[in-house]
């Protein structure tokens, strides 16, 4: 097994809703969730995504804030994630994100390498995102713009300090 194959890319993105999920303003977003998730599930390099019994993660709590929704997945590598993100229905949703989600100052997206087969938890994702907000891109938590190779990726676990969640 190569060093790269020993690791997979975890990604998380969170968003602050502009309106409740059952509102007319978010109808197009909610209606597109199942098809976009199905596209992800079938994409080259897709490994796993966070979901509850409904098939998506819109009811999974993040940072203790009911106005935040989370998307978390694992991919073969950054190339596979990027190829999925910028094509088809997902690209169309990305273009409309300002209709559905607030602009926020904090980083809302991060990536990190996980051992192949590991499925990250929401607490792990929160920790990585807070690390990125505090320290900028590092091998522990990075962005597509500033990414790191998987070699030497080591898990660091820490407590999430109180009050470092997402604020308006």
C-alpha cells in the first residue's frame, strides 16, 4: 500500500441558514439534496458521507447551533473532491449558495487526512475547523487553496475551547 493510499481526505463544510429548511426560500436547496447526494455517492473517488436516517445530514447538530448545517465526507484525494465539487448539480448549487446561506467571517470549510477506513465524527470536524480558524492552514486542517500531502499526517486530538464556535 502506498503512503497516499494509506490515507483518505476528509472534508467538512458548514453553513448558516438564511431561513428554516422548510421555508419557501430554501425549497430549491432542499429539493436538490437527494439528487446532489446521489451524484456524490456515485462520483469517482467518493468514499463516505455523514448522514442520518433521512439520508442527509441536515438534522445533525454542529457547534450547538440549530441554524448551522453540516456536510462531511471522505474522498480518495483532493483531485476527486475537486472534480465532484465543480461539475454538474453540485456546481449549480454552489453558484446559488448566497440565496440560502449567510456570509460569515469564520472559516466554514476544512480538510484533513484520515487513515483509510476512518470515518470522522462531528466533534473531530469541529476541532479541525476551529484549528484552521485559529492557526490557518496546517497539515492538521487545511483548505483546497493551501493543501498538504497525506504523508506524515498524524491525528491530533484536543478539546474544543468554550466560545470558539460559530458566531454571527
